[in-house]
């Protein structure tokens, strides 16, 4: 997949897989943007949802191989049912993503079926790694 913003943006918050289906986590990445910046389709697919979720406009696109990408908050320029191609403008970034440390952030998520996956892994980028302690001390 390709990045949904150009040029390649700064990641302001990394993917953090939830331990359970409804558990805490961050089911995507937040990308630094500016209000009005174009949001690009990460790959060819079909727009399957455009609408409000928790007060923000969200767009979802289904791709071959069972992948679904989501983009928020977005001012859409395409509608449900439209075929889109990789790099096509889907809409523009809106300000107002909670916790965004810059003027605007685009939340970009990817699911394979019911499982959320790290979008950075699909761009060839390496996500942020955190080492966890193990063993019995010493």
C-alpha cells in the first residue's frame, strides 16, 4: 500500500494492537497533516462507508485480499460505491482529531477481516517497537 498523504508524513501516534477485540489500543496510526491536505487512496478498491462515527467523518475502502482501510477525519470527495485507484484523492483532512499534537492529524487504519493490522507494515515501513521485560528479574 502507499501512504495516504504526500509527502510521506510524520507519524504522531503509532499502532498499538488491542489485547482483546474490545480492549484498549490504537487501531491505526495518526499522521501529521494540515487542514485541507488531500487524502489519497492507499490502494485500489471500492468505497464502502462514508459517514459520522463518534462525531467525526470516517471513510472506509475495501481492497482485494480482504483488506479495509479507514481514514478520519475526512471531508469526502468520493461516495459509497465508487471504485477508486491507488493515489486517487478521497477527500481532505479536517482538523479536530483528539490528541493530535499538530494542526491536524489523519487517523489511518487497516483491517484484515476482523483483525486490525499495522498500516506501516503494509508500506514497507517499520513501526515503533517497545521492549517488554520478561523473566524473573536478576
